[in-house]
C-alpha cells in the first residue's frame, strides 16, 4: 500500500487524495517528530510560568481573559473538545473526514502548534486503522478553524464519541481504538485548541473538487466537440491563431482539446448545406471561451490550495524564536473565495452544456435531426425529459453559485465577529460538482445518439472511440423509448470515473 510521509514543510494535493480516497498509510518523518518535540518544550516552559499565555494557560475566544490554574488545564483541553463537538445534521463523507484529519496532522507536524509527538502519532494511527470519526454537516463558520468538524475528530482521539470502523459500522470510538491497540490521548496544555483551529475541512474539499473538476473540464470539452459535430457545425472557430489573439491559457487549452477530438470528422463544415448558417450559436461557438474561463479559475484555486497546503494554520502558533503568538491565520477567506469562484464556474459550464443539449433536441435548431432524437416522434418522446432533468440540475447549480463567503454571522459574544463561511462554500461546491457531472453525462448521452443518427456521414475517430466505449459501458444508442434512468446512470458513471476522457485519449493522446 502507498505510504505518505508527513514532514514539517506541508504536503501535496496528491498526498491528500492518496489518504482521503486511496487509503494510503501515513508515517511521520524523523524531522517532524523532532520539530514536534522542540515546540512542545517551548509550550511546557511557558506553561510553568505564572504569566498567562493564550491557549496555554487561558480560556478561549471571548473567555480568553481568564487565567487557568495548572490543575485545571487538562480538564480545560478536554472540555474544549467536548463542548466544541457540537455538530448537527447528516454525516459528511468518509473521504472528507479523512482529508480533514490528515490536513490537521500536516499542520501539527509543522512544529508550530506545540502538540506532543505522541498525539500526532495517534492521529496517524487512527487514520491507518481506517477509523473515521462521525462528523456532521453543520458546525463550522470557517473561522477559528472548522471547529465542530475538527472537534468530533479530536473526540475520537480521546476515545469518546462515535466513529465508523473499517467495516463501515458506526460504534463507540473507545471500542474501535481498543480493537486496534490505540491508546486514547490525554490532552495537555494547548493540545485541544491546536486540534481544532484550522481550515482543514474546507481545504480538503477544495483539493478533491479540483481533482474532480480537472476531469470534468476535459469531459466538457469532449461533449462540446461531440455536440458541434452532431449539429454539423464548423471547427474553424477552434483554430489556434484565433485563440492566440486572446491569450487566456484556459481558452486555448479548451479549443485545442475540441480540435483534437474533431480531427478527421466528416460531419463538421456542413453548416452551409441544406440549412445555411453564417455562424454557429454561442453555446457551440463560444464553448472554449466559457470552459477556458473556468479552467483559469481552476488554476487560481489550485494556487491558493498549494499555498494553504504549505501553511501552518493554528492560533496561537509557536515561532522558532520561542514566542507563542496569537494571530488570525485561521480565517478561511482565501479558501472560501475560491470555493465560491469554482461554484460559479461550474454553474456556467453546466448552463452552456444544457443549451447545447436543448439545441440537439429541437428540430427547429438541430439542422435535420429528429425531434427530441426520438425514434418515432409523437409515439416516442425520445430524450425530452432527459433535458428536463438536465435543466433542473442546471437550475440548482445556479442557486449553489450564490457565494457563501459574501455572508458573515458573528459568534462568541462578538469576539469572532467576522467569519468566512468557507465550510459552507465547500459543502455546496461538492453538490455542484456532483450535479455538473450529471449534466455533462446527459449532454454525452444526447450527443452520441445525435451523431449516430447522422447516417451517411463519418464521425471523427475520437468520436467513434467514445461511442464504442460508452455503448460497452451499458449506455444504449438510438431506438424506441425505454426506461431512461439506467442509461443516464451509466452515462454518469462513465463520466464520473474518467472513462470519457480515457476513451478520447486513446485516439488523441493526453488532453490539456
């Protein structure tokens, strides 16, 4: 099994995906263990002094003015975890919780948190055992960390609360730790706070969304090309020299992908035949501009994620010179903004894909295709209601594009009076990515059927490869009406699993 070694300088996006989705094992580097021990010495020295230090010998948030005596500090750390584990609502996905825990471990291992090496090792042991704390949908405002989600994870480290075992059953965390020979941690000064105070949940969801959207943007280039082909459009608008004079990188990449898919097509260029057109509709002609803008948004979001992956987010932090200083690095604004940006881009990509699908189904705009791509229009409804489903998904994408980060709601007796709502931005982006996958799958379903209905014309080799692969995956072609939901589900799985991109790349080589 793949092993990820956690050091002091952060981790990579591929490390996060390996742990969250691939079940990779985790090891702590010798450098990380040394850094943990050195930072802990600083915290222990400050804890022994009579002067109050925030997070070490004081309360938290609006209660930070109270100095806590030494005999109550272990109780304080336990209490902050228990009281902050106040999430409600449905459980979040296992991969989200694993990313959340792994990214908190990444920051702990930076040597800036003051957590003991044995606590970090316990975090790694819990992940390696396949134990997943029960974390709920609601409880994070994206500031002072993803507090409730991280608290539910810390509660598991203490052997309290509930967690899911490697067999998928939810049981008391203490039982699961005992079965795997893991000793619950007894938290000391600052450790409870350090386990709760990060942007780890929203960052983990951002990294997974970026991975999914990378596949979806390539998939959307393919389905746009197939729709152009099925509509007998022109590929001249994809010429590199046209995109070079508006040099947005994403636009050029999308146009190049579409051109590669259409190479050798016998369907393109017929827009002057029986129903002459001067130009194709915007949804066809401007596909690279819209998808390209989304690709450039992805690039910006990836830069933010990389910076956050290299960060140590905690409050207070232990500095190399021995100071323990309060700060505002836990504020989730940088991550929240790009999560919202991506939801906007996803909504627009879904919207333009739906417009192409609708054009394929409308006999007045499809340039010779049968109404709704039906076998016997009137007796058969064809893909009429598949487009309804797609339209409903697009409508929800538009609602999900309303930014969460534009909102703020004060908390902690006005001490925490401006928050990022980044966790909420991440949660709605996950739904948006799911819906976008379904939208692209429906365009794929319609476009492949439409191409097959163009009898006497030869599609591009890449298009033929897609049709063969999608039919082999259980997505049926033209014919009388049938139960559509299984076909749509198979098309969704085909796109979601990256098989659409793989099928094209057998002909085109790697897409941009």
